[in-house]
C-alpha cells in the first residue's frame, strides 16, 4: 500500500512539476514577447523624438531666415521713409524760406523791417 501511495505521490509530483515547467515556459515566452514589444515601442518613440527634433530644427531655421528677411525689408522701408522725410524737410525749408522772403519784401514795401516786428 505504501509503495502504491509513494508511486501515486511521485506521479502527482511529476505532473505538478510538468505543469510548473509548462507555466514557467509560458511565462518566459510572454516575457520575451513583452520585452520585444517594449524594445520596439522604445525604438518607435526614439524615432518619433528624433523626427520631432529634426522638424523643430528645420522650422527654427526657416523662422530665422524669415526673421532676417523681414528685418531687411523693415530696414529698407525705414530707409525709404527717412529719405522721403529728408526730402520733404528740405522742400518745407525751401517753401519756408520763400514765404519768409515774400513777407520780408512786403514789409519792406511798407517801409518796415522784420526786426522791428
């Protein structure tokens, strides 16, 4: 009877051991699969970050180029405005001088000096 119980216990132990080995194998396969997926996810994330960084650098370069171009346009426009203002100022000085001379002549017609007024 004890021999039979011993053999039965050995069979149960062997069956339990096989189930545990099968479970360990299954868990190892799941772990390997998940590690592979994790690695793929990390690679995909790294690629996405690298692409984002390249895009940001490219856009920053374009932004810098646009800033330089708009700066040139602004300075050119300001130079044109200053030139027109200088031209207008000169014109107004000439007009002012002409008007002053006309008034001086009229005052002299009446025998007055511009210093007396």
